[in-house]
C-alpha cells in the first residue's frame, strides 16, 4: 500500500516537469561531494603517525589537532542551517566546497601545530555546509516517503570516501609523503564544481519547494526554530552515535599502527574494510524503511526501529582492544558497521519532524550537536591514551556512549511527523499532533 505522499509530482515552481536525470544526478553529485568531503576530512587521521613522528607531537597534541576541524565545523552548523533555509543551497554548497578543497590542498605547506590547526579549522568551516545543504536539497526534491533511499545514497558517500580515502591517502603518504598527499587530494577535488554548476537542481526548480510555507500560513507567534521533544531526541541520539563514529575515524589508523604493529599502508587497507560495509548499508537502510512504509507499516516504528537496531550493533566495538588477533579486531569492526542501517533513517526522522521551511535549521542544530562529539571524541581519546597508555578505556567509552542515544530514540523522539500546524508537504495543517 503506497503512501499518498509518494505521489508528489516532480514539477518545478513554474509547472514544468523536472527530469529524473536532474533529480538523481543531483543526488549522485551529493554522494560524490560527501565522498570527497570525508577523503579530505579523514586524511589527517591517516597521515597522523607520519606527521606526529616528524613534528614530535604527543598523544595529547595529536588529539587536540584531530579535534580542531570540529571546532568550526560544529560551530557553523546552525548558521549554515539558517542559510540553506534562507538562500539557495546549490550555490552555498558550491562556495563551501571550493573553500574546503583549497584548505585541504594547502595543508601540506603547514610548518607546525598552530598552522595545521588553523587549516583544519578552515576545512571545518567549508565542510560545515555539507549536511544542511544535502538534507535541504533532498527535502526539496523528494516527498517524505521517498526520502530514505536518496538520503542514504548521498550519506553513504561519507563511508565510501573514508573507505577509498583511507587507502588512497595511505598510499599517497607512503609513496610521496604526507605534504604531497594533501595537495593532490585537495586541489583535484575542485573538478567536482564543473558538473555541479551545470546539473544540480536549484531551489527554483525543486518540486517540493514549489509550495513554501509563508508567514501567513504559520502558527501565530512562530519563533526562529520550533523546539520540541523530537528535536531534543534527535540531537541527543546524533551526539551519541557520532562519538563512536569519530573515535574510529580519527584514532583507528593510529591504533592499528601503534598497538597492532601495522604499516601505514596496511592500516589504511584494513581500516577501510568496515567503511565499505557501512557504505553499502546506509542506502540499504533507507530503502528498507521506504519499502516498509509504502507497504503500510507505521512510519514512526519503522524509522525508529531501524535506528535502534543499528545503534545497538555499534556496541560491538567495546571488546576491540581486548581480542588477541587483528582478524578478530576487524570481525568486530565489520559487525559493528551494521550501524549503517540507522543513518538514513536518523536523517529522515529529522527531515520529517521539522516544519518544512525549517529543515535546514533542524539539520544544522542536529549536526551541531552531533559534531560536538567530533570535538570531544578525538580530544578525550588523546587524553585517555596519554594518561593510561591504553586504548581500552577510550573504546569502552565509545561503545557505552551509544546507550543514551538508543534510549533517546526510544523514549524522547515521539511520532515521526511535523509539529502541530504543519503538513509534510509544506501546507498548513490544522490538526497534526506533535
């Protein structure tokens, strides 16, 4: 049984039909941008053993540097969310992409901790547009019951980027040095701007942006952002989910080199394996959610259930430092990658619960909270490794932090629908429950 929301025609604001080539071409370009985003973002983690050896960085200094990206990335999420609600996300994304590519490219010129930290902060400033822009564009191109798969598709680019980028940056670092690696991956990414400028759908041609919510249609006394239990719940859940994610993204290569005796290239190849699994599961989780909802299953139970299942699998990183062999380490990491089933559904919950003209702001607030974990996880891990000389406590913490996130999706997030006074398509609705 199909949801009525799935029948939204792909018409522009002027009544012209938007081709599926343009719609899905935009999604695939966002997938590619997400991949480039995480190649650039994860490059420092892969190169860190080489940089730390050259510049004599302590674990605490490494943790500080690994967290520097997130200082600006987290801080700019809410302003970027407002910007993509107010302006055309296509052009915001293009400018931000250019900034982060250049920042990555010139990182190879850095001569010390301060310069590296400043360039990572510039990288975070540019990449801060990624999440809110992509989420906003999907909400403009697809109806609610169609959003799981395109959301999972663009977001799986993050894992694809980590999987391919971990190998690529490890190879380039080993063969040409870490400085050349940053220049190659940073400046080559600028080529992406050419198809984006020609193909990506602007807001004026987006079918689900054809009926904007005007001030007259909004409930009286409307604030800048609608605060409720669903926004609180997704923020708690995303912080807890991201703590584990960023622990692995920033410290796994160093852990494999220092604790498991692997080379940079060997660590790069093996660290990429869980990300390949994760990349496949992200769109799969979204597709499963879409299919079940179209067959008449309750949308709230489907989306939340897939999130809870996926996040529970994330607990499997807890015994990673305890097992005796590298093979068992990667078996656990691959099994814990079932968290990928949760990702698209977490994002669709945020899109569906937000008032239609606040999707960008909600995405910014959610991603700000999630990336505070990006500030905390690498820094706290560096402190713990410095003081304990072991990775057991950081990995245990990374697993246990998932538990409050699971509970937030069960008990704090309510019905997966817009607040009272709004429908899912942008029209005012007199009686929707929050």
